[in-house]
């Protein structure tokens, strides 16, 4: 056989046809298996690359099947018969096989012949395993009889007839050979020529309706036929003619419907995210579980579960490169085994994403040409394959094939990288010219055509043994795993020229496991599944195909695989646990295991050790806390090394270990971290025997106690037990007389059992000379008609207050907000509180001063000077009861406010100091000039009415009311107030008044006052409260 020549073309078409392809000497495809077994987790060596998908394609209206009786293939090299298919077709109802065998010799007496029909195993597995399948088979057989021929009904005359002395003619299904066999009767006379025809109809449509069974979907179903002597020993498929029927257009009938494609889209705003919908209608198919497979550059990357509505999505994150091609297909795993005992896996067509970001314009777009495989004379099929094309902008493609200038085939909606199979049962003739091209279409643009691929049919007689290559089998990677008990795969379509046939051999670790002879690799791959002892990692698997040709040395090709670890053992890492801190008093170790991988039956054990000596091994769970109890004979000491290690265990694998985690045993009391805080000490003066201060907060854990140590000039003079966060007071012995500038040192000593004492930082203080404080004791204050009188004492033990002539006490009024001193008043020295010690004072803020003060609040400071030297200045403090002229009040704040020259003078307390506030009252009908107590302890109001009314003839009077509002006193004809403290006010007597409150009504807490004005007729002109 000549070497395969790959020629290139540029155009293809669309459509599906239930085609018939008949092969005398069939050349193999180079594409059929390329996509099978791509995604391997094994180390695979393939002697030859396997072909990919195969698709039959729609034929043109040009009749190709014509003059069949004149086109009979060459005589079979094994049987002496020339076989041909007179009819071979399949539709939704019937599989029709009409085969004819004609001998090139005469038949002698007692000769018997057989005609065998091999039907594709996908059909036979389901159909012939059905009870009473015979009722769906009908047709006729025609064979020699006497001087002519006889035609018999298959279903009535020959099917299942028992062979006897009187009858040798029969027809049945040979399960072992998976074939229908018809045997003629033994001829009793010579027959000059033997012609046998079997015309069989199998009603698969009715079978589907009656039984509910389905045949697995294939692009093509292989049919073979062979006629020979009944006692002729035939090897496998040798001597048979081969053809196919296509199932692509058969839907909703005896072939299960195809797996529907998924959509495939890319999220624009997140280009790494792909999504789609692979919902299946699940009509006319075996019960199946469906998944979506994502492929990157043709290799399975991820298997996804679809939601109920068929939707799915996946984010590649940063795993893709710019050149990666992502595709998707739906994978179906049937829930049950079929009639052939196989649980089938099936796939939809693969959908590839199209890069719409880097568009190739129409001007630069090239349509790639198809390939043709070299054909030979007498072959009944034209083979080739399609290239990958550019599918941007929804570009589509169609194929056109011509023979000797006449188009014989076209197919639209052509898919990339698929086989094409074109039947031509008239038979190719040497010198025939075959041309193929692909036409590309883009909406709104003229079509583009590839270059034309041409091929000239060559002679079949040339011996191609030297160029003959056996294609290596393909091992199914999902069966090559540890513990697998089946090895699966398939043998590609092989070259059948010169009646070549093939055997399959399978080895595990160089031991022959199975040999399958004369396997059927006529027009499609031969799948195999072999039971083996459970595989182990490292086992070597070899699948070998041996091709045989008579009188020639056999050729072979093999695929090797080594069972590798598919459990990610090599990359499996044990995360280190955490170990909590350990102290010398602990009796348990604690920590957390952390997250760990639980796949592949992995378990975990924690090992604990002290100073390298293991003492515990504990089974643990990931992400859980652990507790390890220490044995009674183990006592931890400070700085011991405690360690834990996590061991990961996986069946049939060596253990893996985490990093060792170590903790140094610590002192449980944290003695090294213990700090004794220093004490504070109050000011110490000469001759003082009491040392006072505060012990700051200390650690009282672990029975710690504390002692206070006092030193004078670095000599220990006293010590005392103390408590944390407490005040202390230590009395020095009588023989210690502290002097100015002596150094006092205070330290705290901390005690802890079995540990050395710790000492605080020292607190040091220098003994100071004793300075007596100045104290101000305000005794009382009261109103006189000339002003506000203050009495009290100011004292300091260090002052010499025996000679009043040397003592000057000066009072200042200080504006409360600004601190400004505005008045200086001399105070009188008194010895009222201690005879002959002039620590007392009396001073008066007279009416003139009060009347001149600006609005605001004022406090009182007193400065003391002795012998002309100011010894101190202090603010008067409010400690004793104060009084005013008349009633005694509980406190200074109860002193009544008065009015002096229009100033409302209000005694009040500001920050516990006796103070006065000055207020201006300008919005009332009555303006007070003065409010005071006269010599008779009567309250006097002097003021005037702010009015434009002529009051010269009016009567002014005073009314006093009690708390209920009842008038209890009335004073008629109030006098005028022409002067204020002897100074003319300039106010007319007509509007001024002086109201004197009798002593019994001067308590303003119980009585209220008002002045009124009436005209001569008694009409009230004015009335106002005064206070």
C-alpha cells in the first residue's frame, strides 16, 4: 500500500445523510481517535498518533449507487467468492441488508455454502439480547436450486430450522461470532455457478416501540458480509466486505438521541469567568447523569455539575494564558449497563470559545483547505479530514468534493478537525481525479474559497507492505488508576489492505493478561475492557496491536502506561499544628490541629515528646483542638523542650510528617516578668515621726506578699508588712529626730515562695523644714447702714502676731472672671479669738464702694504684712455661720441683697468663697436707689417711679403681703427720697419714695412688698413689687 499523502483544499458544506460506504480494501483514518484519551494522568508512550472523530456526510443528488450488478468487487482472497452489497440502508424503522456472493468456480456434489452477516456490536448487543428478537427479522434468501435458483422466506422457511439428515438449510444468530449465518442445503448435483443472496430486514423501529430498548448512538454502524464454503475455516473478518450505515439523521427512534451541546460564554467584565447552559431534554435516551467538561487546549481541565436548570459557571482566576483555548462539552454517564454489559459514557460535540477581541478582518481571513487520504482503484470510499478554521464574526464553512469534475458530495455547517467519509460504491478507477475545497461565509461579505486539494486515484496492485504502519491502541486514562480492576481503551481503525487482520494483547508488569484475536477494526475503533487484578502505583500496562498479512512478517504497535499516584500524594503537605505555651505546673498539653486534607482516606496522628523523648501518640481530627495528658511520672521543669508533630497517613503510602512545633517550658508564676512597683511617700518635715504614703497595685498571684522598708540616710530604720494598693503609715522610733535635708528612702520588698525576693525602685525624699500653712477662717458678715461688715481670723503658727502695730491686713476685691484687683480696704486687727494674739480681723465694704462697683461678681483676698514684709495672701473661705443685721442666717448666701446707689448688691457663695455680685435692674417700673437697714433694724427702700405721668397730686402707699397674698400691713403717704446717703439724687419728690418696713415684717422669706400710686379719685395709676 502506498504511503498516505495529505493534500490540502479550501471549502466544505453542510447536511446529514444516512450514507452507505462499501469498502473492498479500506484505508484507515488519521483523525478518529485523536480526541480520545487526551486527558491522561498516566505516563503514556504511543507508537503512532491515533485518529479523531469520524462523521459521515450528506451526499449530493447525483446517483452514486448505480449499475451495481456490473460493479462487483474482486474475488475474495480467502473464500473464492466475490461479495457485494446490493442494498445497505437504515432509517427510523428498518435496517436493510442485501448482500450477494458469487463464486468463481462450480459446485460439486455434497457441497454446502454459508453466507455470514456481521452487524455492528452496538446493535447486536441490544437487539439480539432481547427475548423473541426473531419476530422482528424478515426477508428472503436466494440460492441455487436445480437448473435455476430458489427464493425462501427467512422468517417462515429457514430461520431457526433444525439441521437433520433431511434438512441442512438453516439460518440463525451465532452469539459467539456475533453474526447472522445462513447455510445452504447440501447440493446433490453439480452446480455450474454459485450465487447466494441474503435480503434481510430488521424492524428496529417496531422493536424500539415494543421493548423500550435503544441502541447506543454512533456516527456509523459497521456491516460486514462474507460468503464461503460452509466448512471453510475463516479467520475473524478476513475475506469480508465492509460497509457502514449512518445513524446521524435517525432521531426519536431505535437509536438514542444525541447528547445536546452546552452553550459557552465568557463574562465581559470578568474574562476569567466562563458560563453556559447544558440542559438536556432527556428524550429517547438511556437514563443518564450529565456533567459539563471544561477543556483547555483540548485537555480536560475541570468537570462541573450543572444546576437543575442546566446552568453552570467556572472562574479560572489567573490560570489561563492569552494563547489558551477554552472549550466545553456535555458528558453523559449512563446510570445502567446496556445489553453489552457496558455502562456507556457519551459526549456532545465540543464547543470552542471564539476570541472576539483580536478580530481578523475579511481581507486577511484565509480559508484553510481540507486533507484527502490517498485512494486506490476499486476502493468504494473517499476519505479525508477538515482543518481548524477561524470562527470569528459567526463565520461558517461548507465542503464540496468532485470526481472527474462532477460534484458528488457537499456538506454545510462543517465542523473543525473531523473525519470525512464519502461512499462511492461504483468503485474508484485508476486515474480518477478527486478535488475537494472549503468555502467560508461571512454575513454581508463575499464568500472565500480555500485552495483546491487534488488527488489522483492510484493502482491497488502496488505492494505497500513497507509503508504499512500499525496504529497503537489508546488506553482510557480513567481506568489507569490505583485499585482499578478494569483496563479500558480502544484500537484505532487499521489498514485492511491485502486482507490484513489484527490481534490485541494486554500486559500488566510484562505478564500477558488477555489476547483478543481478529478484532474488528474495519471502519471504526475497537473498544476493549479487560478485567485485571487491582492495579497498584508503579504497575506497567502495555496494550499491543499486532497486524498480520499472509506470507509477511507481522507488524505491531503498542502503548505503554505506568500507574502513577492520582491522589496528589506528592503535593500533599501536612500543616503544622499549634502548641499552646507550657508551664512547669501544667499536667496537660493543648493546641489545635489546624486544617488538613481528608481526601483519599487520610487520617492523622499527633506525636508528643519532651526533650526529644516521645511519650504519646494520639489519633486526632483536623480543625479540632487537642489535649494530651502528661503521665504521672513526668514532671516538667523550666526550659524543658516540649514538641508535637503531626503524622499524616494514607493507605498504601508512606507516612508524611509536619514540621516539629516546639515550646520551651515556662515558669508558671512568670517570676522573670514580675515587677514590684515602687511606693509613693508624702512630704516629710523635720522632727516628724510619721511616714505616710501609698502602696501601688502589686501582683498578688502565687501567694506573693510585700514588705515596706524605710531608710534614713541609707540606714534601715523601719519595716512593715503592707498590702497591694493601700495607704500606709509607719511611726518612727522616738530616738529618730529627722532634720532638714535628711534623705528618706522607701522601698517595697516582694516575697514569693522558693524564689528570691524582688525589690522595687526606691522612692527618695529629702526632709523639708516645716512651714506652717496659712488658714483663713471667716466667722461672720452682716449689714450696717454704712456697709457690709466682715469678721474672721487669718492664722499661721510661724507668724509673730503679738504687736498689732506691726501687723497690716489689707483686703482686695477681685473680679471673679478676670482676676483683676479693683479695691484695697484696710482691715482692723483684733484679738477676739486669742487674747494678745492679733490674728482676728474686721473690715467694712462701705456703701460708697458698693455703689461704685461695676456689674459682676467679686471674691475677697486678704494680704498680711508683718514689719512691712508681706508674709502671705489668701482667699477668704466660708466655714462658719454668718449673720446680717437683724436675723441670724444659716449661711452667707442667705444674706439679703441690698440696693446701694442703684447697684443691687447680692451676697452669694462662689466656689465656697464669700463673694458679692453687682446687678443693674433697669427694666422695672420702680427703680431702687437704696435698700438698707436703719438703726432701728427696719428695712428701708428708697427709689422712684420711671414714668412720664404727673404724680404731683397723687398718693403713694406701701402694701405688705404674707405668703398667701393677704395684705397684712399698709403704709399711707410715703415720703419722698430727695437724697441718697446725704447726696442729692436729682430726682423729683413727685416720683420718689421712701418705704420703711417695720421690723416685724423684714423677713423677706415670709413677706412680699409693693408700692402703688393713686390719683385723687382713688384710681390706681402705678403699682410695682419691690425687693
